[in-house]
C-alpha cells in the first residue's frame, strides 16, 4: 500500500497514521482507494504529494523516528528545497516587540546567507521569522492542518507570499481541520527538516520547547536566545540554556555550524544627530523622551534623528520604544 493511501486514510480516520494499520477499516479503505484520481484532484488544486519512499524526500526528515507517510506541498519550488541546509526558528506566539524584531532579523540574515528558514506559520516569532526570510531568500512553512487551509487565518496573505516562491507543507491531506493534538505532531516536522533549531522567547510548556525537545531527541543542534531572568517569556529559553543549548547572540552563532561566514556590510551613512542617537540606543531600547535625556538634544532633533534612523533601517519602534537594528547583510 502506498504512502498516499496512508495519508488519505489518516484524514478520513482523523488519526495520526505513519505506518500501515492492521484493522479492517483500513483494509476496506485501501481496497477502494483510487490513487490516480486522488493525485489528479491534488494537481487540479495546485497541490502535490511527496511520498516518504520518494528519492526526493528530505533525508533529515526521513531520519527521524516517526517520519510522516509523506508531505503535501503547496508552492512552485522544487522539492530539493526541502533537502537544502535549513534552520528552524520558533518561539512564542505572544512574543514581545524585542522577540519579534530578533525573529525577523534572524530570519533575514539566515536566508541572506543561503539557509532555508523553517517555521510553523503561527503568530509571533514564527510569522516574523518567515517575513524576515522572505526579505532575503526562501522559507518553508509547516502546517498543523490540511494543506489547503491557512492557520491562523490572519496569516493567509503570509502563506500566499511563502507559497509564491517557497513551499507550504503539511503531512495532513486537504480538508483536515486544525486540532490541538496536530500541532505537537507538526513540530516534529519543523525540527525534522532542519539541522538546527533556534528558540526565541518561550514560556515553560510551550510548543516551541516541544520543537526543541524533538530536535534534541534527534541529535540536532539547539540554540536559544537569552532573555531577562524575570520575564515569563524567557523561562523556556533560559531553561534550555541551563540544560546545555547553545546561546544565540547573533546569526553568526548559527552560521558557524554550517561553515558560513556572516555577511559584513557597511551601515548606511546618517547625519550627526542620528549617529549620536543610534550610539545611545546601543545601551538599550528607549522612548523618544528618554533619548532626549540621554543625548541632551532638543525633542525636535531627537524626533528627526529617529525618523532618519527608521528610514535607514537602523532603528525600529514598537510600543513607543526604539531599538537599534543591525543593518542587512
């Protein structure tokens, strides 16, 4: 029996199926399954199926202890994309502004270095990592629902942007609804596609930590972004660091694993006041009023400097606070 029949049966049975069941229900299903017709319907909808036995199935994913029967694919990219060197970037859905900025920066810098960024299309860290990667390269989104759905619905446009050049993938057939138990299963695929997993902000017990645990179980590298010891969003990442994960303070920490030298770029030239404000931002995020106090510049000059820095891509604002942003490589 083919892997496509297993995937189609899993959808009908609303179950996790990665090997051939022995029950009568599957025997009856298999006897009536028309693979050619099923593949034709997938093609009509712009979808594909990559079986676990196919030579093009990603080898890192095949190596995990319970690889999916196959992957449904949405997007034009060749399946070879799934076998390219990849990094999973995961973290909190309700991430902080800092976590979102780091996620987008890391996604952009890893993609610009030629790595594929893999994540789960969720709100927060996942979405920002995908967006950053799209600014510089390709990204792969792994769904916890049917390949024809976008979850969350708010990320439908982001999913379309990913599918325009990269791939959206799922082990779940069209029509499968999202369910809580499917997301931990999805996380093993996120980790399984990547040689390394990066966790950016995670509460204890979060899905991001489940992904990290899957990576560790498979002997993959895990990185964690250190966080404030008093913040709940850093509980998970700081625990990973205590347990032996590698600290990530720059994209170069991950690039070293792949033998890739970080891109070095000259920052855009800015005016004297903007350079002065940027220098003060190096000490940490601040409001415009705080920067006026740090620099002793008039508020109007600080406002003009911040506008210049934002336009140059050297600073970003969130919730009224400004942070320095590393220039693109």
